[in-house]
C-alpha cells in the first residue's frame, strides 16, 4: 500500500460493560450534572404531559361529551378542551427548557474533555507519538468527543426519559384497559431479547467503524503532508487507489451498521404495531360486551400512540449509546497512556546553570511495542524481536561553554544522544547530568528552559515568523531586538523580503519556504530561547557549505558562554568545534580536538574521509538554498 498510515488494525478494546465505561465520564460531567438532571426532569415532564392528555380524553368521552349530547351542557366539554390545551402548552414549555438547560453545559463538558486530551498529548513522551498515527488521535479528539456531546445532550436524556415514559404509559394502559395493557406489555419480551442481541453485534461494528475512520483520517493527513512527494513521483493514482480501498472498507462497515440498525428498527416497530392490531379486534369485542367503555378504549390507543414514539426511538438511542461507549473507550485509551517521562515529586532547581553536560554509563533502546494493538503483527513473524540498544554505555563530559561535535557513521547514536539531553526520551540505564544533577531530578519545563534543540527536520507552525521564532523564548526575551538578534545569528535575513516581513504568516509547517529557510528559522527559534545548553541535531544540512560556516562562526561569537552540542555531518562544522566525540557502535571511542583525533583515531579518519566526500559533492553541485 503506497499511502496508508496504518493498515486496518485488529484492536483489542477494553472488555467493560457500557455502564462501567460511561461512569468514567463522571469527573468531566459532574459540574454539568445539576443542569442535565433538571433538563432530564423537564423532558420527563413533557412526556408525562403527553401521557396525561389521553386520560383527559377518556374522562371527556365518558363524561362531559356524553352528558352534552343529552343535556346540552357544554361547560365540562370546554373545561376538558382547556385542560388539553394547557397540557399541550406545558409540554412545549418543558421541551424548550430541556434544550435550554442541557445544551450549554454539555458543550462545556466537550471542551473540558478535549482540552484535557490535548494537554495529555502534549505531556506524553515522543515514544507515544512515534507509535500512534496522527489520524487516530485526531478522530478521538474531534469526531469521538463530538459524538459524546450529542449523546449527553440528547441520547442519554431521551433514553432514560423514554424508558420512564414507556413504563408509565404501560401502567396507564393496564389501569385503563386491563387485559389490553397486559397484552401490550407481553410484546416487550421479544423486544428485550432483540435489544440484547443487537447491542452485542452493534458494539463490535461501531468500534470497527470508528477505528477505520481514524485510519482513513491518518491516510488523508499523510497524503496532504506528502503531496509534494506524490506529485514529484507521479504517484497520485496509486495514492487514490489506496485511499479508495480504505474508504471502501469503511463504507462496507457503515453499510453493515445500517443493515443491523434497519433490521432492529423494523422489529421494534413491527412488534408493537402487530400487538396493537390484535388489541383493536379484542378491544372492540370488549366494548360490545360491555366490559370496556369507549372512552377507555380511546384512551388506550391514544396512550399507545404517545409511547410508540419512544419505542420507535429505542433503536436510534441504543445505537447512539453503544457508539458513545466505544467513543469513551477510544478516548480513555489515549488518556490512560502512561507518561514514562514524568516530573519528579521533589524537583531540583539549580541556583546557577553553568552548562556542564555529562553522560554516565548511558544505555538506551527505543520502546519495544506500541501502547495498544494499533498495527497487527506480520503473519510471517511469530513475535516482535526486542529492540537493539542504540547506546551501549556512553561516557562523555562536555565542559561549560564548549562546543562539542558528535561524529560517527549513520546509526552510531548521535541523534539519540542529542535527544536525551532535553529529555525527549529517558535513558534505559545510566544518567545524563546537567551541572552534576541528574536531569530526571528536574521538571521538564525547567530543564527545557535551560536546554534548547534545533532538529534537522525543521518543524514550523501556521503562524507568523515572529511567533515561530519567539515560540520558546522567555517572556523577557520576546522583544524585537531579541528577535532580530536571533534571526541575524541564524543568517535568516531573507524574512525581511517576505510580503509582510517578520509578521508574514508562513503557512502550514512552513512549506512555503525552502528547506534551508525553514532550518534557519528553526535555529533562530533555538537561539531566541537563550539556553545554557544548545543542541544542534544537524540543523544546517540543507544549507550550502559557505552559509553553514557563516552561521557556525556567528554562533561561536554570539554564544561563547553557551554549551553547544552539535551532530556534525561536515568537516567544516567539525573543525569549528572545541572538541569532537567519536561514536562507534553505540559508544564514545574517542574524545579530543579535531587535529589530534586525525592523528590518533583510525575510525575517526575513516568517518572524516566519508564526510569530506559528501562535502565535495555538495560543492560540486553548487548547492544554494
């Protein structure tokens, strides 16, 4: 499959009852419960008003209406008409109040759940985001929570009220026309059996549908982000076929849902209607025998007409509740994900940060498995092999204010070491220390005000140049002077030629800019943060050699008291570093100035020769970004 974030997954949803799952919503719903409860009472009041009208009609037919035909006294008739009108108006008022009371608080519940989810996503480590497709997270944050809001505002309220209305209605039917009411009640037995079977089938289909929708959203997201690649290689038709295949699977699932729903709805409509058909024949016979009055028979069928609406809604409300159950499951699958890179209970703050970084016996491997079964294992592999260690015991000290270059072949662990310093991942064993203090003893917020990182893959946001560059700057460093200083150090003067200068919105992910321009803005963002330790994970790879040298020289001049750790892929960058650390098979096998390592370290000479070849190739191409 050319463009697919995730193949349709064989997920393992939590095996909990619908009630137990929905009870997990209580912490979010509790502030809104008073208004929801009052709204539910108003809905119940509307139902009771509707049920009271047939009782008035019974009294009207058997009393004032019959009396008016013989005596001509119409006062009782007009009183009954006034009562029916009053009950109708009261029903309308209750319906209005139900909507007024419920709609606003349920939107607040949705807002609270959505912001809680987003905050948790921001808090979760990179390992989580590496394993979860973006479309799945998007569908949980948007579609699932929207579904939950509609269920809280309508589904659960009407489900409870309809059951109460049907119960009271059947009781009134038994009181009014005893045997006919009992017959109608017996018709509920097959409906209960059908409802139980329907809920078991529909729950699985609803979960599959929502998961497939998340997979489809991921495919759209990746296709949009990779549109340049698809166009460049002319793979649009293949991307379309892949998307159409996934969309077809979702359509088939939705059709299956519709078939299940229509079959259930047909049954719960047909059974009561068939029962009422039998009741018509029996009721007329009872009237002819004098065992039932005409008013009672009319009230029975008027009451049946009132409760038939709630009965027919049962299928829709039940399916909505089951879909809400799967939405809650999917929501809490993310919210229950454990943050493995957490803050300590008693954090340490340094009085003064000098910028010494030390790796002590650091070992690291990436997480072995995703948090849930999002991607099925290949059928030809009996089990997933454990991840190999990327770092196998790194010892390295970087002095305050020095520039340390990390050099090694691809896969030697350079980028991993860079990611460990701001604690984007936690070490498997050993420790990373800042000024002698384990970084795990500090809060992540505090640590990341002292350590800034610029990645090779520069990520920008749909915002202005100013907002992107000052994203991580402390409040006191968000002035125009600080902004221009960061842009100057990063050699990003091109921003002044944009349509609105530094206030130009650069668009989603900055794709309106070239790769080199994005990298320079990302570097300016790191500089503007005023870190004590600056980590550069090959952030200038898209620049030509001369521009990279100019940026590096300016960094050394302006940030002379800042500790700089740079993942180097060019000899020109390496030569500007105070010292170089050579990584080989997950270990540091040599540390020293560039010139000394060239003499004493065989593997370093091999790595540098490879870098020289790459640099000469860049020069030959005349790369200009």
